[in-house]
């Protein structure tokens, strides 16, 4: 399968791109599980750690893409980069570094390919379960090699009795987050904050909860997961309520379509009051 090129790049072979992404995910799983943390450093502040594992994974991914897909750009959490008009990969080598440094086994690897604001390939790996979720535009969402079915259970199609995930803005609640948690609790909807926004957004794609909300979208962290959700048939809405897996700014909500309007209403109200 190829995507027609434009003036800025040759046609993309999405089968080859998916192969590279899956190989990168397997490398990330091995590296996270087997590499010593080394010295835990900080970036912006004491609540923003980085380890030798983070940098080792990203270096390996950059080397793999540079060798197998020359001309593709990489924007990474640890080493930066600039998106171009052609194919660009967005990578977070370890989403949930605070968990990793603390010894909590809930972290993830995120890698996505996009041209402009259109995501084409995405993988999310959970190293602690040796699980890889992947999607290619127009082909559905897969957990390992099993496609996620469109049909969902009742408890995943409503807020009452369901589960909605969210994530801190690093170590603080995002504006409106506490108000949203309270509004969901009033509806007997259970919430979880687990420590990896990538996995938070990926769980609804796998059919494991009703929805998820993040306060601010970042493609390195979230783009692979939003493509998974879109390919799983979920609502993937920006703050204006548009289906948009790659918003230019603001937060993002993913949800089972049957619960999307209700969750969006609560999210919008919480942002106004937060």
C-alpha cells in the first residue's frame, strides 16, 4: 500500500513503514526491560526525569529509521527535531519516565509516521506486557496481531458504570481536570490516572475502557495512540468537538461513539470552570 507523493517526497510504502515501526517497538521493549536506568537526570524541573533508557531507545529508533528510511525526519522527546513537508516520525521513547524511575511497571513507547497533520502509521508498545498495538490509516487497529472488533460491551459504551482515563500535565492537574473527575464521579464513572498519557489514550482503542482525555496534545506522546483510536472507530475530538487526531493546539478526547457527546459536554464544562 502506498500513499501518493507530492512535491516534497516520494510515494510512501506504508507496509515498509509499518515493518520499521514494529521493529522499533520490539527494540524498545527489549531496551526498557534490559537496560539499567543509569543516572536519573532532570530536564525542566525535579518532576521531569530522564534516564539512560530514554536516550538509548530514541538513539536506536533514529538509527533504524535513518538506515531503513533515508530522508524521513524524526522528532523525538529527548533529541528534538523539526517536522518537514514530507514524512516525519514522532517518537517518545519512554512515556512515563517517572514511573520507570520509581520502579512502577506502567510505561510505554510511542512512534508514529505522519505527513503534515495526517497520521499514517502508529505503534504503541507496553514493555511490561510485551504488547504492541499498531495501526495503519484505513486498515483498523490491532493489539499484537488481533484486530480490535468494532462491537463493544455496554460498560464501554456509557459513562455510568464505565471507566475514563486521564493524565496529569506532568506532575500537576491540567486546568479543569479536577472538575472533570468530580463530574464523572457524580455519574458513577470510575476514573484512573496511571502515569503514561500514551497508554491512557491507547486503552480505549483496545476496547478496555469508555474513553480518555488529555489536557494538551503532543504528537511525540499521543499521535500514535490517536491513530489507533481513530482506526478502532472511536471519536477522537479536539477542544472544538471536531474529529481530529492531530490537533494544532489544546487538549484531546477519545471515546466510544455512544458516550462521546456526554463526555465531551463534561470536558468542555470542566475547562470553562477550571
